C-alpha cells in the first residue's frame, strides 16, 4: 500500500480522546476504521485486523489491555478474549487501521474512565485506545448444555480511553432508573454500564421451562445505568441455519429451498 493512500484518508469522527478519530462504514456488516496520528496506538485481540495503511506498525504480545503475567492473561482468556493482544501504532505518518464486524450488527464507541466502566458480552470487544483494560467481569455456570456448555461470561472494560464494541443484529438501548429492572435472555445482553447490577435467575414454572423459552435462565438487570441489548444471538442464528446445513457424512454443502 502506498504512502499516497496514507496521505489521503477520508474524514473521521473525533472520539472523546483528543487526536484519535474513527468512523464506522457500512450497515449490515460494518467495519471500524481508526485514524492515528504519528505515535498514537490502538489495541485489539489477536486476529481482529482487517486492513491497515503502510504507515501502521503492528506488534503482538501476551501483555496489553491490562493483562500482564500468567494470571492476567488467563483471566482475559477465560473472559472470552484471546491470549495474544495486538497493538497498532502510527510511525512517522498518519495512518489508519480497520476492524470488520464478525456478525451482522452494529459497532459502538464508548468513553471509558473511572466513572464510566462497562460490561460487554464475551465476544463483544473489538478495539480500544492503549489506556483501556479488558478483564473477566462475570463468570457463572448455567448448567450442562446451556450456551454450548460455555456458561455465562462477561468482560469488564475499564481504564481510561475509548473502546469499540460489536453488538449483533439491531441495538436497542434502555436507560434504567435506580431500582428499575428488566428480565433479559442472556444471549441478548450486549453492553451495559457497570453501575447496573446483574443477577442470573431461573425461569419459574414447569410449562415455562418446557415450552415457553429456549433457556432455563434469565438475566435480571437492575438500574441505574444504560443497557444496550442485541437482537441477534449466536444460538438463534445457528438454529435458523441448521435446517439448511447438510451433515458432513452426506457430502457437505448447503441445502437449497
């Protein structure tokens, strides 16, 4: 990629961190583009890179996002993150790095500081400026076979800077007042402020358990704070596609019609 491309980047939206700009391109399958001035950096989990200009230098290590040492790295991995973190730094020239969404949905920028910390679904973290940390927030086993045996895990986004998160499907936001409660299917939780309290509760009633829901558990979210829900869940998508996937022993492929 030529330096000519680096010098003619499109207009980007300023974030709340001075000098770091971004834009989200697309609708159904959006991509996050972050513009960096010389010396500025962003971090992401290993394997998230989509493309970057020639002026960006990438370095990958187990440290980063607040995870240092064996214990810190393991906590990040348990939370659904990767063992390796990548850092992208603009050298002498202004540059751009891009991260594409893995599922149809939305990419949301959030400002993070001591008064603004967030909980995000285990695969929701996309990228952040260098001062943001990513750690295990909540881990709770929900029983064998629920959520593919993975249990319920959330990541905690803290530190200082700007982070970008990915939410699947449409994003629906509620601002809960103190004491106000919503009952949510755990798969629809995308992002919420750390001031919101979460409690996992069992679905009550034999008929409700057997016929009324595809989960035995609901998340009880209690304000104050904003909650951003996602309309698309991975189990829901897999269930919708299952009738069209041909078993491997029959030759593979996709059914038509």
